[in-house]
C-alpha cells in the first residue's frame, strides 16, 4: 500500500463552501480505482463534524451538513483533546502562537500498489 495525502492550505475551514469543496475533493479521490477502499481514509474533517454533531453544542449549516462559523475552532480543539482523536493532531497545523488559524491540514488515504509505469 502507498500512503497518500490531500493537503489543504490556509483557508477558512469554518466556511460552508470550503468544507463542501474539501468534501468534493475527498470523495473524488476516494472514488478513484487507485484508493484502497478496505483501508479507506483518515478524514479528520468528517470525523470532527460527526463528533460535533453528537455533542449537540456547535453550530451547523441550515442543511445540517457542515460545522460553520465561530464554533468551528472551539469544536476542533475539543475534538483534538479527546484521546480517540489524538491521531489527527499531526494532520492539522496551527499558526505559531495562534491556535485559531489553521495554516494547513491533510487527509490521508491508502493507495493500492501501483503497477510499473514502463509498461
């Protein structure tokens, strides 16, 4: 298996349209024949939304799909403080001395072994 990551730079992660676009990219990669569906993906953003939705304490978009607005960063910090989500700490990089700004993040996938490109 070949580990692969989708990197996202400094964007407004609390924005509906940003989360929608990240989800679109994740699904396009995951639907690719080269991604191993049994090992799947490590998608911190999707798991954050599930976690935040279960707590019932955070703001979601009107359609209930995305964690939006000023509650995004507090939800993210609470999420990362939970032992079952510690594995995502290295996937989200905050600004130096600024735990409110995400400089970049990654979502991990597992590729199937790719064949020889000389053929």
